[in-house]
């Protein structure tokens, strides 16, 4: 119990430091720049398109969603010069047929059928798209100036390409906020992603950008300058994406930062006081799918990712701190498991003493530590509710409290799966795309996006 309590205190202080930096930054900006309005789309309207944009969508077993996603994207995107490249596999005829059906109606969609049967890693699929892009460009005679990444279940924002068009050049990459949607019938499981992303993209990435440290990409709703990908490809034998990575998006952002590139986390409102220009999507609605996804993230960032990319620049304490936070999940889960076991053991002990009418043993946790744990937990829940409320409203803010427990249970199950898969990888198991089942929202669910 004492181990769990000390772990909670250390983790809570770590989170509190991020909260205080965020609040301090906000207060300073209000004091110094109070007359400057937050950026909106009107500030990012280029006089004319700056060049062609290529959208990459890696698709394995996505027949259920890819057609709707492409149809929605073509109808929504407001930009005169873009193409969507969809990477498929020769042993996935259903996805090929769904993409081909849309491509037959609109030549802005281009299907790329890889030579390797799926699933590979997502990064390997993206590399196939990169090489296919060069072949298409040789025919078209026009080169894309940036690559935009999306997943097969994404609801794109109508104005996102205008934002990318304006910011790419000043920045090597641009990341938009990701806003999960609550799936009907899965308010707890799919909804807990809303809480996590509300904090991650409403606070944590803002702090990272303020500190000037490596900025990970989300793999969706992001654009990378072609020049940066060419530089990475030259260093990797022609492939800009690392096919041996399970979280190529996370690592890509850190690699671009290490090369000296500036990444923009663009929080831009459609109009002053209006909604954010953001990517919407359903996240897993079932516990088993959420566990599979969280396990892949844990392997790619905290376990194998640590092995692969290590730490950043020497003495860059801010970057070391952020990478440590990225990789603390396995330890946090261990602390969480110890806490739950201790709570059960304590409850059983109290019950036993009550049944035999004997006094219970005094707590092994010093009162000051117990008070610190309680205050930090309360603060954490309040902050989560606040950020969820700012993004989704008061109803979801209230739901974020019970969803914290759901998230803990999913994290515990994901840690077990991640460790088993990581050990298998160390023994030589092949990397594969451990994807989840996706759903695409009905139009009325994202009409305001």
C-alpha cells in the first residue's frame, strides 16, 4: 500500500507540474497579449493555393468504413488541388473493391495495391504510398509540397487543407487537434478517449510546444513537408517511414524535431469563439478493441520505442521530462495494480476484524502521504472534468469521473497484452498491424465538425 501511495504522489506531482505550467502560460498570455485575439480561419486564408497536397490513407481490412470516409472527405474538403492515395493489400479484396468504387467516380482518389500481403506495419504501408506518389507525379508532372496523414475512419475538417497549405513552409509539420466522438451505446469505453484527448490536445501538447521540446504527431490530421520526408528517406535507404515501428507517427514527430524542424500544434478556431479546426473519429467502442489499441501504443512508445529512439539531446531537460512522461505508463500501471490489490486486501482485513470483533491494524501509510494522495487525485479528476467540459460540455465532463475508472481497467489489461507482445518481439516475432475494428459516424453525428 505504501508503494502504491508513493507512486500516486510522484505521478500526481508530475501531472501537477504540467497543469501549473499550462495555467501559468495562460495567465502570462492574458497579461501580455490580452488584446490579441486567438487565431481563426480568417487569419490563415492564403490568397491562393500554395501547391498540391497528397493525402495518405493506409487501409488494411477497412471495407466497412473506407468508402464512407473517402466519400465524406471528397464532399467536405475545400481545396482545389489535392489527391487521396489509399494503400491497400493484395489479400484484402473487400477494401480494394470499396476504394475502387469511389476512385471510379472521382479521379482525385488513387488506389495503391502493395506487393506484400497484409497486414504489415502501418509505416510499411505508408512507404508504399510514398513510392507510388513518385510514380503518379512522374505522369502528372506536378509534385506535392506536403503529405497529409489520415486514417480510414477519420472525419476530415472541411478547411484543414487551407490551414496546412498556409503553415507548411514555415513549419516542417503541422498537427491539428484530434477530437474523438462518443459512439452511441459506448459512452464509457469510447467516451474515455474523449477525456484523454481533451487533456492531451487541450493542455499537454500546448505545454510541449511552449517548452520547445520534441513534438509527437498523432498520425491523423497532420501534414509533413515533402522536403522533410525526402531528408528522412535519404537517411533510411529511400523509405521516410520506419517500417519497424508500431507507432511511426509518434517517432516521426520526434525525429523531425531532432533534425531541427519546427512542428506547429495548430489550435485554430473556425471563427472567434467557434469550434476548433479538428479531426473527428470514433475510437474503439469495445473493451477488447480498446485494450488492443492501447497495448500497441504502449509497446510503440514506452517499450520498443524506448529501445529504438532512446533520449533526446543531451542536457535538454524539458525533452527528457516529456519523454519520461510518455514512457511512464508501464510503471503507472504497476502502481495502479498495487493500489487496487491493496484496497481489496484492506477491505478484506477490515471485514475479517469486524467479524471476529478485533481491532484492525493501524494504516501503514503516513497521514501526510494519504492526504497528498487524496488531494492530488481530486485535483486530477477536476482537471480532467474541466478539459472534457471545455471540449464537449458539462454532460461529458460529469461522465469523465466514472470513465477514469474505465480507463484504468483498460490500461491494466493493455499492459498485460503489451508486455506479452513485447517479449514475443524480443524473441523475434514478426511485427504486424494489430488493428481494431472501426466504424464511421453518421452524418448527423459530425455535421458540426
